[in-house]
C-alpha cells in the first residue's frame, strides 16, 4: 500500500472516530464506518480507476458521512455511505468531464478516422452475436421467455412477474441466470478466438 493510501486510511478513520466523540451511538457509528472502509475503498477504486483519486474520494465520502453520525442502524449507515459514495463518484466524473472539455482541440488538428468498423471487428462482433443468440436459444424455456421479455420487449421485473404469474424475485433470478450463461458463452468464444 502506498504512503498516500495508508495516510488517507488513517485520516478518514480518525476523522470519523474523532468527530464521533464520547457518545455511545456515535462510537457505534464510527465502528460501523470503520468496518465498511475496505469495501468502500474497493468500490471507489473500481469506479474511478485512479488510485489517488479513489483515496481522495474515500476521504470525501467519510467527511460527508459526518452529517449522519447520529444514525445508529448499521444497515442504514451502509446504505447512506454507499449513496454518498455514488454521489462522490458522480461529482468526480463530472469534474473529469469538465476537465476533458477544457482540453478541446481544433478540428483541423485532428486526424479523422473512418466511421466504418474495421473488417476484423465486424467479424468478431458477428461471431459474438451468434454466440449470444445460441446461448439464448439454449436457455430453459421460462428463463429464455423472461429474458426476452426484459431485454427485447423492454418490460420491467414487476410487469413480467404479473404477466407470467411469478414473483419478481423469480424474474430477477431468471434474468441473472440468463446473463451468466450469455457471459460464459462469450468468454468461451473469446478464448477460442485467441487460441
């Protein structure tokens, strides 16, 4: 772990613990946040892909959480923390987008690339599409039906559940199963392509 990361970790944990004060509820709050810190750090790294930016975002999220230190329910604290984290990520992305816009360059300086996809890319995409179609055809009938209603008819979980007379949880499980099968088939297709 870098020096920056370890100092950020102690700063954010110490800030929350120090701000909590002697009150038992606030100490519980700090303990819950401390336990959620590794998960928050992983989330920020996945979302922002830049370690330093992710560490700053972790600290920022903890600082925002100080507003909610009277909250005593661990589940509520977790939900709040990850809602705050999502907002912090959105702010960082907006700022990055703004910085990117400021790097605008003149069209005359750009080398224009053909909008047509390259032949090898077209072939690869066609093979991937065929692979997914085959995976969908191989799904169990109800799973395939639920998946097609959701992905191709645009129906929500509740509408599908009502239409088929099943629970929303079953719809969710069927769609997750179908997606897993499709991902697995695509992975196998890519492995075959690179052999």
